[in-house]
């Protein structure tokens, strides 16, 4: 009971300080500025500061990122590359969230197209065929995968693998094209060791919300990655629960891990 009292006290303290008991309802006159340019710029900053670079190059001496904005052709693939709803996750517009253009914003694909040079062709195929992968003459590929939106217990899963056969897609693309993988999820997902070995770079983007440009700010070198893992990224679900200090602590990436480009 003392633990509950402590938690309740913390919540009430914040509410007293913020004045919600004196002014319990929001000011409707502020609705017109919700989502204004300043708000979106702040959200974009939050996105790039929360990204965690987990791998950058198969050889540490030869980093894969940042990308050049001026190349011949880029392949963008994956279920989460062009989906605002997936970027936002649960508790967005609806309880469980949803897929598609559920709100104003910029998808990762749109952000890539806006960021690259005018001579660079961006080819988007959610699930590219072998012919496209092998004959596309791509300078590099960006594969964006992740979970569907969920809230509370509806997100409970036992395998925590990448949905929509994401690992297979990554392996197919990365076997032919230098590949960056972006994971969109509210938690670590299982990444097979052979998949991790094939790819050239890996970014945990969490649930970045509406501002996809926050991701490309880092991918193309306008800003460095500064985020670090707030939780342990497990090697397999058999390790769960896994915490720093465990006798057999052997994570894929430990708490606090995060690379920089510069």
C-alpha cells in the first residue's frame, strides 16, 4: 500500500503544480495553434534525438551512414516506409491506433524524397520482387519494418519477431543491396543473428509519430545520432525478462548503447 500511496502522491503533486485542479479543462482558444509549424519543428527535433543507431557498417572502420543525398537510385521497402499510422502507434486518434494517413504528417518515404537531390531517383516497393532487387542498380536500400499499432494487452505477443515476414524481406534485400534497416516499434524486437550480419546499418526509431523528417535529418548527416537505449535489447525471447545486473546478462545491445556517426 505504501508503494501505491507513493505513486499516487507523485501524480497528484504534478497535477497541483500544473494547476489542473483550478483549471481542469483545456483552453479551446488554443486549438487553432495545435499542430502549427513550431509544434511540428519541436516534434521533429524530438524524433531525431530519440533515434538510436545500433549498427553502422559491417566494418567499424568503414561506416555506412550518413548517406549521400546525391546518388543514382535508392530502394525504399517495407510495410512501415509510407504509413503515418504505423509511425504513430497506439493511442493515436483511436485507442489502438490505425494504419494509413490517420493524421497530418510526413511518412519516412516522403521525408526521403524531400531530402535527396533532384537527380536521385527514389523507388518505393513495399515488397520488392527478386527482379527489382537484382536489376535495379540501387546505390543502397532503406527497409522500414515494425509492429502494427496496439494499446495495452492487445499488444501482448510471445515471439516478438518482426511482423509481415520482415526478417525475410530484410534478408532478401540485404543479400543484394547495401541496406539500412529502420525498426518502428515501441519495444525491442527479435532480430536474428544472420539478419543482423547481412545488413549494413540498423536504427531503432521507436514510434516517431508524424514527423518523418526527424529520421532523415540523421540519415543524411544534417544531425548526428545522440539517442541511447533506455532498455536492454534481447538476443532471444528466451532471455526475457532481462535486466542489467543479471547473472547471465548477454544482450544483443545493452542499456545505454547507441552509436554516433561523427
